[in-house]
C-alpha cells in the first residue's frame, strides 16, 4: 500500500426532502455500487435531509440514526466517510460535518459561515474551530458549502493537502461555485474535492451538481457530469502535489494574517 496515493470517491446524488430513512437507504445503495478500492467517500451537505431549516424537527444527537449509519458504512467500506447532517447538542443546532473513521471514531466541524440569504443563521449556530484530519499521508481540511465564498477561512498555511467542500449549492449560482472552486485550488496549492447534490427540493431550488476534483494547478481531474447522479473514484497523488509545490513555491511569498 502506498500511503502517498489517496483513492477518493465522490457521490453526487439527489436527496429526498426531509426524509432521513429514504436518504440513508438511497445512499446505502450508492455505497454498494462503489466497485473500486477507496480510502475516502465524500457525501453532500445535509445528506440525510436536504438543506432544511427545520432544525428542531430533524436534528439528531451524536448517537442518532445517521451517525449510526455512518459508523456501520465506514466499517463496511473500510474507509473514511465525510458529509454533514443536522445535529442537536446542548439545545443548540448545528450543520455539522462528520468525518467518520472505519474504527467508529469520528471528528467533526460545525459550519462557520451560515447562509444568511437562506436564513440558516436563524436556525443553526455557527462553528468557530477549523478541522484538519489525516488520511494515510494526506492532511485534509473539510468545509461546508457557503464557506467556499470566504478565502481567508479556507486559506492554506501549510496545514493541508486536500480541501473538501460538501454542498447543497443551487443551479442558479453554479457559475460562482465553479469559479471559486478553481480559485481555491490554485491559491492554496492543494487538491479541491467538491461534492454537491442534484435534483430539486421542496423550496423550488434546483441543483446541477457540478461535483468535481481539481488539482493544485487548477486542472479538473474528474469527469462527473452536471444534473446526473454519479459515483466517481479519483486517485490523488501526494508526490505529484509536493513536486509542484517545490517547483513553484508561491507560499514563500504569501501574506501573513490572523483570523479573529
């Protein structure tokens, strides 16, 4: 096994509105379709419900149905699974990204930038702590949807190799999604793995997907098509990334800053 290669599977899927059981059943079928060895599976934002503001009605605690499902599937697939769901903790509600490991341990990140135009900030509490996880020799920074618009929060200070975005990003703003993903890969000299949903939700929003994997040179290395459900496994190379960083060390001229 070469720990400098990371097999990453992106799952671009439709989501059933506010139906946890139906979404988990659908995703179980999707995971069963993965026919290549994988180290990491990435699901969309709020994969068990869709992007709902019914936080009180839909939230689960950290021993809830979706968390138990993640534990079972990560063990079955012998990999890390990443996706966000609605979580309640101490009477606060979070859009919480879970990184579930094959041994049942997990890390999490609470979405920092809540989508004001969708009133997300009225129903959820924002997180303040960034998360870096290790999978094989790769350092990975997972973020959620609207976080993409904030380059300072996403900035690489030599602390990650892969930047992940899970999303429910509407078709009407797909040009913004696409442009910013390439920008984040280039400016941070990192792989970007971005997973968005397809289909439509009960609010009338449509989603084109546009899930993709981009290398540090800003070149898309995935082939997922918009508007179609898809499962794709892409191999990331740490050796290739480090060579590019060594040959073109823009980080040596980066501006210093602090996040308050």
